[in-house]
C-alpha cells in the first residue's frame, strides 16, 4: 500500500502585509472603509494555494466554492455580497484583494456548467469540477476527522479582483 506524501502546508498568513494591502486599496476606494476583509488562501497546501492564486492573477478563475460547514469549523461567517478578502499565496504573502459579487448556497451536485467554467480549473467542465472538488473535500474533511456528506451545502462564490490595479478586473 502506498501512501500519499504530505502536502506542504501554507505558511502563516502575513496579516501585517495584508493590512497594508487593504489600506492601499482603501486609499483608492474609501467607499469600502466600512468593510473588514478576511485574510485567507485558496486550497489546503502551499502548492495548491499558489496554483489557484495563479489562475486568479493570470487566468480565468473568478469563482470559488467552499463547504458551508468549513466556515463553522473555522469559526468564520460565510461571505456576503460586497464583502472583501485578501488572497495570499502559499508563502502567506498577500497578493490581491477580492470582492464577492455573487453568492449561492446549494448542494454540491447543484454546481452548473457556467460555475465550473468560471472556477477556471482543470478542463473547466462540470464533471471534472465534481471529481476534483469531491476529492478535495473528502481529503479536507478527513483531516478534520469527519466524513464528507455529498449532500452537503456549498457556498458558490463569484468574485472580482479589485486590487492591485495591475490585476484588477
């Protein structure tokens, strides 16, 4: 029996640098001073965080999906339309400010073709999206000591890159 090698974890998030990136954004967009962004990364490992962030920076990724239960497990509230988050790379460095522009909560299997395409991953099909995300969620649930319920609710989030200007939509 072979085992999967451990995935390199994401480095601690640089909260100070994230706050500085947010302040730069607010200097240009003071109308968003009411919001306090979350600071996070994509995925569950440094390589995956970098890969997914690269799709945001240079590619088609304008959506993400998170198990609703993951927010509770992390002690966080789900995003709301108009909320912001600072996305960090696998080294914990903040790279972009994202804004939630559309949210839908529904069962895993309710993902549609358009959402799978907007996630920008793999071949961008619904079938591959389901295969990859179910595998990912099985792995992350197992790491928390729970089993994935395939009828679990998912937060389907569409986003815009709003800062820095060279990456903004």
